[in-house]
C-alpha cells in the first residue's frame, strides 16, 4: 500500500479539487480521503504543495521502434514519457517496417508489455503509408491496434479515406489525420510567410492544412467516424473544426505544445530544431489555437514527440527531418504558456491531457476514482526548472535552456513509482 498525503487532488472527470490523501493498493486507487493510520503503508509520499492528477495521456508519439531505434526505442521513449508525467501513450505507425500488419503489431505489443508505462500502438491506415491499399482494419483491431493513422503522410485519395473512416467506425476506434496537401508545400517544415521569405526557403502554406481539414471534416460528418485532426497549426483550420463540431461531427483536434508556444520566428533562432510538419505559423494562428483550446474546439493536447538524431538535425534546413521531442516539456509548457498566462485553468489543461484523450481512445484510465488504475502524476506548478537534459534518446528540442514552471515529482503507473525527481 502507498499513501499519497496532503496533495491537491485534481480530477478533470469528477471535477474533484481538494487537498486530501490517496491510497493505492494492488495497483489501483483504493481510497480517496484523509487517512490517519500511517504505519501500515510500505511507502508514504508527501505531496504537500503539489498537485496530484491522473497520469497524463499522449495520443501522438513516435517511439521509432522497430527499425529507427537510433532515434528512440520503446524503452527510452517510455522513460521520457514517465519523466514527463505520462502513463499512457499512443505510438504512431511510421516505423520500419510500418505497423500495417498483424505480425509486426503483435511483436511490438508483446515487447511493450514490459514497459513501465502503458504504450498503445496505432495501426497504419494504408499499407506502407502509401495511401493506396487499406490495411485489414478488423484484423489490426483484433491484434490490439488502438486506432488508425498514416501520421507523417497525408491521405490524398478521398475514396480510400472515406472507406477508411467507415472501417474505423465499424471498429469503434478513432482515425487520426495528418493534414498537409503537398500541392501547397514548396519546402516542408517552415511556414510559408515572412520568415520563409527572409530565409529564401520555399515553405508550407497554411492552405495545405486548411484544404485538407475542410475536405476531411465533410467526410467525417457524412460517415460519423471518430476523427482526430492531428497537430492543428492554422487558425482557419481551428474555425473549420469549430464549425464541424457545431454541426454534430464526431471530430476532435489536437494542439501540440509547440504550436501553442512558438511561432515561425522560432526558425530564425533555432533553425532545424523549429522545423516540423505542420510548421510553426504566425502569432495570429497561435492565438487562434489558444482560442480553440479555451472555447473547447480543441479538446486534446498531444506532443507529436518526434525524436531525431543530432546527425540528422545538424543538416541544413532543407535536408534535416521535421519534428521535435515533446514528452518531457509538454506539461510545463502548458502550465507556463497557458495556465500562468491566464488562458486556461489548471483543470482545463489537465482535462486536455488526461480524460479527453482517454475518451477518444475509449480507455478506462484518465481519472482519479476509487477502483480505477493508480496512474498518477504528482507535480509542483510553481516550481520552475531549466530544460537541460532529457531521458529521451534524442534532444531535438527548441526549448533547451528555457526556464519552465511545473516540475514533475512522481509518476505512478499501475501503483508503481516509475519516475521520481
Ligand atoms: O514533424 C513531424 N515529424 N511531423 C510528423 O507528422 C511526423 C514526425 C516524424 O515522424 O518525425
Ligand atoms: Zn503528423
């Protein structure tokens, strides 16, 4: 038995927000409430001055396993997740080989069972992410796929996309979409605008996202599928998602910490460490994303944790791969740039990192309730730290050297302490 004493227990599902104790027994939360007896516990964690929240859930990470493990693997990825307060992650399918068949999926999930956190795996939508031939949706679900996505690559063929949405709906699993039409991308990873002009770089227009989001929301409305618009970056796309949700579409959108924290200007300072797909855009777009987070249009914060090696990222802007790591800075960026700035309450931030992602993937975790798995994060919102080391194998982050609020003290998964600081 573990006793967590005197923490501010915040649960976005039940809206509980009180200073109390939590008892963990056999991996589950057995009691929430003040405890007197202290002797019987194998461990007592003093959470005085800290927030005790459900373990964070990230529906968008790249652990690069199998095949790209010079960037990350499921062990190092999980360590990074635990260090960032995450107890559940959903891995994307753009590995080598692609997660588009039952054997590869099963082999990976068997290895994932031994990890300190809960690693779920999405299936690709199409074989080899080529956008041509659909995977066997029902077989992949049967083998344990958490959802479906060709993340990294847009699905250009609308008839394939519509069929994929219908199959995802049949499986009662979400389908997540990377929205970038190559027709409006001269060079990827940097917004087409003032900064790309200054750098003489082709850039990717917001139109690339907007046309695909508009198209896919219409298909989502028609099919009724649970559709997740990944890493939304354009203000117009936020408005489009709002429209579709108002019209009853079963659509959610993810915002990544970098898209609510940074603008295209970051490319001038950080070079390839600010190159990602879709790119960082203008201050206007950033404000529209924050508005979307505030009014409930954007219900999920997801990192798009995209590790790359130093050798890959030191290449010129046009050659380096897109993406940055995010697991170890996500909560702190939310606290520093959303909560401390007065845009979101702490409860709203936690909702977008726990129960909302759990609901999208139909997971039992994501709340603090008696009888539920003891997946918890304990953090101190007013304690700052400097971003200067990572548990991830990679360190491709534009936030290195920044001082952020929100130090993680403990991460607990199924009742076990998997990270402490
Ligand atoms: O910047 C990105 N990197 N965006 C994606 O969608 C994929 C990711 C990756 O796999 O590196
Ligand atoms: Zn993506």
